[in-house]
């Protein structure tokens, strides 16, 4: 396993936060297949969180935790809290 901070900069983090689909499309080399593209299309934040666990689960648990918090916040905010 390799360290997240050795291969990515703050600009990558900012890109993932603001434009996850574009960042995954142009600046990552991980992922292919139906599940990756379905995740990229429908829930990019969750896809990023799953990839973070796969690639950096052993070396950067803090990055993984922050990624999952970000993904869950995005998912909850998209569903909304008011269901009238």
C-alpha cells in the first residue's frame, strides 16, 4: 500500500470536494466496469469513499474516515430532511 499524501496534493482534494465526477474522470486511473461507472454517474461521493477504503485503508485511516463523513453528508443533504 502507498500513502495518499505521496501521490495527491491539496488541489486534488479540492477537486474531489467541488467536482468529484470530473476529478475521477480526468485525474484518477482506478476504476472500470459497470459498478464503477454506475457509482460515478449516480453517487460519486460514495464511489470515492469506497475507492479510498480499497487503496488507502491500511495506510491512511484518517483520509478514509473524512471521505466517508463527506460522502454521508452529501448523501443526506441530497435526500433532504423535509419529506412533506
